[in-house]
C-alpha cells in the first residue's frame, strides 16, 4: 500500500509554509507522497477573495516542481461541489485501491472537526494527522512551522509590499506576471 497524505486547502496563494509543512509531514508520518489537494470551494470559508481554480492550481504546480513526493492535485476540482472531505476521501479510495489515504489537517480545523460532514465516519475510516496552526495546537511534535498566511501575502501584495521569501520564486513571478491579488 502506498501511504498518501491528503493536504487540502484553497492555497490562495500557496506559500513556503505549505511546502515546508508537506515535506516535514511526509517524513515524520512515514508517507510515500503528499498530495496538495487544491480545493475549489471550502464549505466553511467565504469565497469572495478566492482566486480562480486554474490560477491556484498553476501556482501549486509551480511551487512543487522538483519536490520529491509532493504532488499538486486538482482531483477535488472534478468532484461535485461543495467539496466535502468525506466525499473526496471516498472517491479517492475507490479510484486508487492501491493507496492508504491519510488526512492531514491543521489544529484550527481539528477544533471544528465535529462540525465537518460525516466527521465520525472520517475518524473511523482514515488516519488523521493534526498539525499545529497559529493560535491552535497540533498532534505532531518537532515540526518547524513557518509563520506565513495566505491572507498576509494577499494583503502585502495589495499594499505594494514585497512577498520575497514568503512564496517560491516561481509563484512570485506568476503572481506578478498575471497581476494577481493587486
């Protein structure tokens, strides 16, 4: 069985903190791969400032180019919306019977997990790895978290400030070239 971590998010935009976390979780949890599951719509988030799926997916692909065992996935974009994690995991399990899927979520989401669609079923059927987020706790010790948020990046771009060091260089170039978040 190929152990595959599912790290979902809007990645609006993807940043160095996401990449670092994916690398560390892959290693510490003994995963063969981590799929960055770019979500088209999070039922718990407002979508007003959500960049289009194609742009967020392209930035994720650019960010993980050359990263061993980390894959940008648009799988969820092809499923019915809204994209509930339970539905995604069930579809993945059916389409990839050679894989064991492990859900990776932040401590902030873990605090709300009981509100998730079919939370008990997810808990019973899949391993869940909880990682710390700003203002919440997580279940994996020894992670080096890079304190960056996509919201902060969008605000810096809007204010005309530099995002150097916050996102991979290829992502910064893509944002600039397409005049995103300005």
